[in-house]
C-alpha cells in the first residue's frame, strides 16, 4: 500500500511516517511532499493508494491539491490532517469526497482506523496477485479470526490459520509471494481488530517482522502473534471479568440453599452465556464454578452442624441446597474425611 504524506512541516511528516510504520510495517510504502505542487509531481511519478494531506501549505494548499487530484483520480483515497476545525475547511474537503478529516495531533489509533476503512472498502487494490476467490476467503478468514480472538479461543484461531496456510500452499505461490500476502493479511486483520476491539493490539510483535524460512515458519509466527493478542484482549477485560465473577459469588452466597442454583441460573442472572461465565470464573477463581458452589454449600453445612446441635442432618443438607441426602453424605465425607454424623458427634461441644 503506497501512502503519500503532504505537509510543510518536516517534524509532522516524520511523526506520521513513524506512526504509519508502526501500523503497517513493510507492507506500507511511504513518500512525502512539502506542498501540493510537490505532491502532484509525486503522484505523477508513482500513483499512491492514499494521500494524507495538510490544508495550509505554501505554493499550493491542501484544498487546491485535493481539487486537482480529483480531476484525474476520482477514486483515490484522500485523508485531511489539519490543525483547523473551521467549518469552511471541512465543508470544502467533504465536497471533494475525502475519506476522512482528522485533527492534529494524530494518534496511531486514528491512522490505523482510517487505513482500516480504506483497506476493507476494496481489498482487491492491495492484493493484485490473488484471485477474487482467494480475496473473499481471506476476508472471511480474517472476520472469523477476529471473532475467535475476541472469544479468546486459541484452538479455533490456530485452525483458521492452518486452513488459510493450506489455501496459500495450494495456490502455488512462492515463499516471497506468501510473505507479501501474509503482510497484507496482517494489515487487514489489525484493521478489522481495531474496529471491533477499539484499540490497537500486538503492534510491537508484528509477525511480518519475524524471520521465516518456510511457510510453516510464517504460520507459527502468526499463531504466536495471535496468542499474544488474545492475552492483550484478556487483560483488557480483566476488571470486567472480576466484577462478573464477584457478582456470581455474591449470588451464590444468597441463593446457595436453592437446590436449583447452577451455572445456567447464574449466567442468566448476569446476562451472560454459560460458556463465557464458566470460562472467566475458572480463570479468576482457578476452579470450575460447579466445584465452587459445591464447596460453598459444604462449608455452610459444616458450620450449621457445629452451631445447631439439635438440628437433623438431612434438614441441614436441604438448607444448604442438597436435596439428596446420600449424595450429601458421600461428598461431605470425601471433602472432610468423615461423615456428617461423625463430624457432628466429634465436634458437638464446639460453638
């Protein structure tokens, strides 16, 4: 993907180049110009896929440049980067159908989101060596891969990457061509992920920057990269996950005497899927939620056996959510080493 940066301030150009290199790595070719006149010369020599231009510049300003570009290249992606938010500038820029109007200072996330829209709008521009069927498969694979990343499903991610690798190998591409395709794959993937996750992830460990002597190396690099991104996604959710688990534990504390209390009831109460609640509960508490419920009930039963000396054991079991006394007696003994009756007798003097 070729990008032309047009700005009269060298510091601004260098800063944008650095941000673009972080976003796209070797898959982005960058050229620069100091004003609209230089930009037109660059466009004539090497037609860029996208222009990032300032508005106020000497010799020829950004709005004049955009008007001239639209005369010859009506479909070229143009993004305005300006320190001015005046309506007249925005209005004139939009009149020429610019892709976006960003106010300085520009962040990596802002640039990545703009690039993502351009990439996803017409991916065939960036992958001339691939046929239409392969491009469609790549788009579908990326969409499913992002979905699996957000679900933190490493196994599904690995399977998708393997399937995409098989497709490339069947296409009889050279290793160099496959590296370039995987570079475009990475750009499109990060763009799609940014739109869903609303933040960049894993940019410092771009798989395109890792050595690969064969297709197997490319795929392994991608699996490692995806694993790292899943960790980033999981970490970003940690506070919410902790609150969800705390809410589930609070409900268990209130409802443990209800024999019907189970994972499904807790998930429904929290507005979650059973699979999601089960997964994050295990991650936070280091044990399955069913085990936690059972241990919580047993501990409450143990406390009642100590405190209520005259209470019948089967009634204590029912109060703690066990409607099957033989089962209660069996797991109580397994957990504490003695039956409920033996425990009660041995500790009858305790309060």
